[in-house]
C-alpha cells in the first residue's frame, strides 16, 4: 500500500511538472504588461541583471517612428514586427507584444523581436 502511495505522488508531481514545462515552452504564460516609460525606468534602475531579457512583454507607448517592418515607441523601444501594419501612424498610442532581446548600445534602444500590435 505504501508503494502505491509513493507511485501516485510521483505521477502527480511528474504531471504538474510536465504541464508547467509545456506552458512555458508554448508561451502560454501571461506576459508582463508595462508602459514604455515604466519599462525603461525599471531596466535602467537594475541594468546589470537585465531581468526582462528573453521574456514576452506587452508594452504600451506612443509611436515615434515607423519603418517597413519595425517601429519605435517613445524614441527608446525598438520593435521588429512579424508583419507590416499599415493601420499605425506616428503619434498613435499602441500596445505591442514582443520578446525582449536586450539593450542595443549602438542605437541606444531597447530591442524587441517577434512583435505584434494587439488591441489598441
């Protein structure tokens, strides 16, 4: 009877671990939501650890520049888009979901990839 109990506990722990790993790998974990100014302040305050690197973040801000497949929010947050969006204009306040890559010292920008514009 004791061995059945231990096997049952082992199966439950394995199942919880598998579900957590699957959610993490598939990106089903709720992304962090920040304004561009809050994000910049947070990263600059704790610049050495770069705690957001590699995480999916929903960031909101004003569009200051638009290129073919990229845009810049508040002159500091560079977002490489997955597809071209023609419905966005300079000055629009938008929400962008993307993966944070890190700080680009050459362009003095915080870089995101795989970005998509979500409900405005």
